[in-house]
C-alpha cells in the first residue's frame, strides 16, 4: 500500500488562496493529509473566498486561519507556496520537507472595484488554483513514494 502523502500549503494570511488550495486538494486526493497555514494569519477566512468555494460545492465555512508555527514540528512530503512573487514575499517553511513547490496566484483579497469585479477576481483565482492543483496532482501520480 502506498504511503499517505502529507502536504502543507502556505501563504501570508491563510485567509484566501491557501485555504482554497487546501480544500481543493483534499477533494482531489481525499487520502492525503492536507493542511494550510500563514506566516501572518488573518483573523478569519475571507467571506468572499468561502462564498466562491460554495459556488463549486465546497464548504469552507468552518475553516480558520492557522499560523505556520503550528506545523514546524512536523515533516511534509510537499510544501506548496501560493503567494504572488511579484507583490509579496513568499513564506519559507523551516520544518522537514521532501519537496517545495511554488504556484503563484494574485491575492484576491487585494482586489478593488465593484462588488461584481471583486467577486470575479475571487472566482478567477479560485479557478486558477483548482486547475493548477489538478495538473500538479496528475504530475505527482508518477511519483512512486
């Protein structure tokens, strides 16, 4: 039986991108242990992130931002950063990790405009995260571990 993979997804606030990625990856690979955290966790998961995930049948209403320090004593197969290199500093995980992966997405929480325009940004980032993770998971299928 293959070993169960363990994944940590990081961003700064753990309120939008890393939360969406965590829930998508859990759906794609229910047998994997998947967590998310932030270097400066927000007080709550962004309500618009919860709303746009609900649109695709994923309930994030019980999710809470977590500090990366909660996971430093653990080891992971993969640590995935989902920050936007051009606009922010990506967090670095100092715990044990077999492979680091970066997937850059803009921060939808910084979107400006009308309510519809902001929601459109959240939906765009949600879909980019879903598609990138699906492609990444497919590429890891060849990994014998």
